[in-house]
């Protein structure tokens, strides 16, 4: 059974920092690409950062230079370091682990963690 457990969200003032963590179980973590998404009220869920199984990263334009994704395969954990936070970063942040079986992609999601940035 796949489980993704996020933590680290909270309330922070604009310009502040937070670090999100996502610990995975039930997946071959060291060979699984991971990602962080977010969903603000009334908006669609959007990709924030992708972290390949090798540790390479890609980011949404809106967070480039401010957010950094990383992973620790020994701990089955991915991180999202968020600096210089802005009110528009306010959203529920979700950890994602896509798994492929027989050519079909199955998305696995954590429960989400709320990030609120006050102005």
C-alpha cells in the first residue's frame, strides 16, 4: 500500500521560509521520480517542482530561484525548501509519486499540507 505523508506546512509572513517533507512507503522510492504540486482555493492543482530519481530537478517559473527540491533516498523522503515566500504561494501542497504499470501511469498523492503566507 502506497503512503505519502507530508509535513512542514504552516503560517509564515511574506519573505519567510518553510521546508516541506514527504516520506514515502510502499513504493520503490530510489527509482521513483517524485514531485510537489499545489492547489490554491478556486484554482487547478499545478506542478511546483519535479525531482527525478537521480536528483535532477525542474520548477514552475513562478518558484524558480526561490524553491529547491531535494531527496534523501536513505530516508525515503523528498523535501521542498521554500524561501522568499509570497502571499500567492498560499496553497495546499501535495507530494506526488507517479508509478507506471504496463504502460499506465498511476498517480499517488499525499494528504496535503497547508501553506499560508501572510502579507
